[in-house]
């Protein structure tokens, strides 16, 4: 399927990620033991046959650059096309300090890149969406329906207090675009859109001429009657990394085998950067229950209902329950953790006790020594 081009947005810093967002964008947040959030968008596009992908950046993107590299882990390292990093060097404001006001302003900043797109259609995606979408089917449905823009929405299980909501009629045409609702109704948008390259460039130029910047308000809502907007309802698992609480809750859902089987279906594999770690070691007296352990871990204590990223060490006598421990975290002998999110290279010294709660997990910043 050579007609689809991908554009991934990773330009927004979300303050409610607290310590997790101080050193990285939401697209670079580690997920599920070995992945980053952006791996899902890249894999969705790759599984749909897209060979060209642009990633729009703006501030706090060093972590994402290190992760993406040349794009070879997603088969996007090519002499022509492939992965293109789009930093905001030609943006009219102070790059890296002032955030984009919306998707249309971000696209205005990389307008010259849009002229290089070889494909007839474009998929716009946010880099913090964790979902395994049947993007090929969505694209084919878009073509068959004759829609100007196809909006991918989640089912009733994906309702949150923020974001866009869409109401549609029986034919699937969107009848209203809603946001800032006290009581959400309709279908929550996943911030995934498919439209023609020509239409996208026309919309960007029009918004630029009128100093408009919001895709949701100035395109979807303003043109819902003049454009043929159609909804594609995704019934499967979907999560967005908007806050620490949402990150924790959605990560804990990955301990459910049914959700993991759906998210990591072999028909649409999710690719990640190779960690180049040895196999995980679990000691003879250790206990691991209902947990996800990446390669390179060493566990000699108790791990329950937790997610451990590569290189995590849990020493003898230590207890880790309902926690998410990022790369190279060390839990010393006799330490006890519950409802903790530890960033990379955190050291919990021997006999320390740290207790959060399911409704307020404690976040330990990168490199902390407790």
C-alpha cells in the first residue's frame, strides 16, 4: 500500500506527566516493559505499508531522537523517503521554548516538507497513542466511503475528561465536534486522521493565511458541514499518555493477558528498539507473580503485579508490588516498594520503604538515590 504517508506529532509537553515529562516528550515515555509510546504509531504505519514517516518535534526531544535513531528498527532507514525528523528550526517563534498552539501551526512550521510527500494520502497521528490499530483497514474504509477526512474514535471504554468527542449519524458521518465537556458524550477521538495530501496542504495554507492554528476547532468543527467527515470506531484497547495517573492505570491494564494479546497481536507486530540485553535472571528463592519483565533484569526478591524494564535489579529480601520500574533501576536488599513509578537509573537503598497508592502513584525522577 504505497498511497499512505505518516505524520506523527510529538511537539507538546504535557505538564501533568510531572517528573516523567521533565526530560522527555510524551511520545518518548516508556511503555509495557520494552517499548516507547511512539513505537505504536510507527508500527501502525509500518503495518499499513507506509514507507515514509515524518515526526514533528518541538522541545524536550533529545530522548526521542536517541530512541528513533535512523529508523532502522521500524524498517524506515532508506535512501529515499523513510523516517524524517522535523525539528522546528524554521518556526516563527522561539523554537524549543514556546509550544505550538495546535496541529495546524505545527504543520505550518514544516510546510515545505508537505510539498515533498509522494503519496496521495496522509495519516496524522499523535505520538503518545498506545494502540494497535488496523490502519490498513481504516485507510481502505476511508477510500471506499469517499470521506474528506476520516476520524478514528475509541469506544465507550476510552472516555476521559479531556479531548475531542464526535457525534455521528447511522451512516457514520460526523454531525458534531465537541470538546471541553463536563459530561462527555459521543465517541472520544484518538487523534488519528486520514485525508488526502492535497486537502491537507490546502487546509494548512488557509489556516496560515487566517492565523488559525487548531485542527480540532478551525478544521474539524468549522468545516463539519462543508467537508465529509466520517468516523471509524475502534473497539479495541487504546490509551494516551496525558498524565501520571492515566499512565499508571493504563500500564497496569497491560498485566491482563487478554489486553496484551490484543495489543501485541502477531498479525500487526509492534516493533521496538533492540535493547541488546542478556536474558533475565530469576533467583531460586525469588518470586514473580503477574508481572512483565524485560530482558536483562535480575530478580532475587519478590515482584508482584509490576512492570520491569531492561536491566532492573531487585535484590534479596526486597519487595516490589504494583510498581513500574524503568531501565537500570536498582532496588536494594530489604527495600519495600508499592505503587511506585521509578524513572531510569534510580537507586533504592537497602531497607527503604516507599508506599504510594493506586490513586496517587509516587514518581521518582531519573537518577534519584533514595
